[in-house]
C-alpha cells in the first residue's frame, strides 16, 4: 500500500499535480503512523501477556507461602490456648506445685518466632504491573512484619530472655532449670518455691501474658482469617486467568 502511494506521489509530482502529490504524501504518512501504532499496540499486548504470566506464577508461589504461614500462626495460637489455664492461675495468684507438670516454669521461655514466608511477596513487590489484590497482599504482609506480629514477638522474646538472665545471675537452681523438664517430682524445693511463690516470677508472667492475650493473639487470629481470605481470592484469580 505504501509503495502504491509512493508511486502515485512521484507520478503526480512529475505531472506537476501538486494537490494530488500532497494528498498521496499525506496518505503515505498516515499509513506509516498506523503501522507504528499497530506495532506499539502489539508490543504492549505482548508485554501485558508476559506480565500476566509472571503475575500468575507469583500468585501460585504466594499460595504455598500463605498455606505455610497460616499453619504456623495456627500452631502458635493453639499452643497459647493450651497454656491459658496456667497463665490464669498465675494471674489469680493461685499457683500450686502441680502446675509445674503443666509447664509453669517455662510458660514464658518458649517465645513465638514466626518465620513469615515472603519470597513470593518480594517478587510481587518488584513487578510494575500490580493489581488491587497485589497491593492488598503486600500491605497485609507489611503490617505483620512491621507492626502487629513480628515486633510483638520481639517484645515477648525480650521479656523471656531478660527473665532467663535473672535466673542465671541470681539463683543457684539455674543449672537444674536449664538441664531438664521441670515437674513437681523431679525438682528441688528451692526451685519449686520460686515458681510457686515468688512475686518476681508472677510479675514477669503477668507482663508476658498481658502482651500475649490482649495484644498478640487477637492479631494472630485476625491475620489467620485475613490470610485465608487472600488465599481464596488468589485461587479465584488464578482460576480466571
């Protein structure tokens, strides 16, 4: 088509038909512009296909990350639900030596440390084509990492390590506590007296328990629910793509 316009344009020019020459010159320019626009459109379409293919791959990876994180948070939640009766006894100052069999001496020693799986999230952050769901996923993980889950776990860990340091520096039964699982039948009277009667330990447990049951666990429950919703939305998105 362009060759036709070019031949006609040259013929008009040689015949001194300026009006025809301009008409066919403009037609040639229009065809060139249309060709460029079509090429750009095809290129954009191909780039969009590549981005959507990559996004689908990222979403598939994030589904596995979500499954792992949901399971880990659920395990943490269930663990603290099981130890709640022991905390309640300490809160109400109703400790007994029998509670040693239920982990009284270590209820703030095993601190939660969620290992959020973020490899898929990091891939998602690095692509330019982000949809509403992508931003929702990124925002949710940013909240867990920087505000509501990991920072609280760090505070809990500090309470536990501070107390362990107190044990090490001040009490002769520290090696005993470190070396075995403490029960009422295998522990010294000095150790038992501390965990059953000492105000210092009760205050540490109250501080720790307050953080866990009024701050941490409600957020854990919330994000388990949120991650399940995200998983469902991602699966739905993948199914439609």
